[in-house]
C-alpha cells in the first residue's frame, strides 16, 4: 500500500520589498539618524528661524512673554501633562484593536510602548518616520507581516484625519457661532474638501485598488505587498467601528484639553474656551503632518500663534507663550521620557515577548 503524499513544508512568507520575514534587519539607531546632516538641518533651521523672528519682530515683548511663562500655575500644567499622556494608552488600545482585526494579537502594554517610541522618532526625525519605525518594531518583536502592519497604521491615520477635520469643523462652528470671518470660512471649505477627497480615496482603494495593481506592469512581489497592505487597511470588524470612533475622539480630546489647561495655567483672558481649544489644537495637529521638520517644528508654533492672534484676538506675547508651553509638553517631554524608554526597552533591540503575552494570532478572533 502506497504511503499518502507528504505535504511540502510551508514556505516562509516574504514581505518584499521591505523585509524578508526570515530575519528583518534592525532599524537604524536613533543616534545614527541624529548624526544625519538632513536631520540636523531639519531641527536646527526651524529653531534659528524662530529665534530670528522673535528678535526681529518689533512689537514682541520677550520679557512679558517669558514672565507669563514663569508665572504659570504649576498644578494646571501638571494636569495638562497628565491629560496629554492619557492619550498614549488610548492610542495603544486602538492600535491593538486594529491589529487584532488583521489577525495579530498584541497586548495593550506592548502596543502603547511601541507607539510611544514611534512618537519619540517623530519628534526627532522629519517625514513622520515614527509611523514606519513602529511598524518595524512590531515586526522585529512579533511574527507579523510588515505590510499588513503598515495597513493598520494607515487606517489608524485615516481615523485620525476624519476625527481631526470633523471635530475641528464642529468646534470651529461652535466657537465662531456669533459670526465667521472670511478666513474661517476658507478653513471650513478646505476641511470639507479634504473630507470628501479622503472618502473618495478610500472608496477607490477598496473597490479598484487591487484591479489597478494587477493591470500595472509591476513585479509580483509588489502586488503581494499591496495585497497584505490592503488586508491591514480593510480588516476592521464593522462591529468595532463605533468603539474605534469613540476612542479616536477621546484621543483628540486629550490634545485639546492639554492646550486648554495650558491657557488656564498661563492665566490669559481671551475668548478661547474649550471649543476654541479643540479648533486650535486640531489645526496644529494637521500642521505636524507637514514632513519638512520633526513634529512640525517651527511650522506648528507659527500656525498656533497665527490662529490665536488672527481668530481669537490674543496678543503676540500671549500666543507665543501658549505655543511654547504647549509644545514643551507635547514635544520636549516626549523627547526626554521617550529617550529613557528607548534606552531601557527591549523592543528596540528586537526582544521576544514574554510567555503568555502578545502572541501573533493566526486568524482574527471571533
């Protein structure tokens, strides 16, 4: 009697063109990236421009601005710091949900830790490379597909963009309910166009992306990469969409409340309010997406000062103090604490998960 045929061993999944699943190379160390001339220029040039503007603007009273910062209420600043950092476990929870939908089980602690390290990279390196870095860290520490992980990061950013624009429009509508200037109307128009373009783009990717990839003269490995990427993007369980939407709103509420508490701590009295804090903070978050400098350095500060002085009647000293203190919490604190986490974390060295935790799933959970 003949033996039944033996199934050939499964070939390893190759995630070309980004990584060979048999062994991914470690990400470029931050110390090496920080020595890159392009990174140095992207950090130093905006700082020089900020200093030049502060020195050359004739009506800027530096002593008044610095005095406002030194007189800030420390308890309210600590509250703003704490509220802001509540957003990281929320981000970790959301990413873990998205990964689970794509068939990957990662604990809340691990997802939050990797996101926090990615935030550090975003604060030090331009072009939002922290998002790429955290996908790479997940691949180094778990048996997951890198391209599918990129898909979850992409759809996470889509949730963020929808939330930023919709919440920003709602907050702006309430904040300027007594009358909108032409500048505000332009911002609203741009926001509505952006939402429409984003929705159409998702529709086209979902319905025609695969068809387009097969018709283009692309290597098979690129098509395979796209297939896994699309799996990560559209693997969300529809029943979880409301939960993901609520968590996303809470995440951006922490950003807005941080700014609001900074304004309260500085003791400024101008008609901002919570709705105005949402409007300003969310517009500032959009500016961080401009890829020329780390965390939008120089661009965000100028944008916040411009919005506060143009739309809310703040003096340039008040707006400058708000921008500097707010960015100290959202950027400088990340650099300090994130550097500590980067050094002590096993994730940056490709450490393996502990037994019983953060195992990669072979199929989505029921």
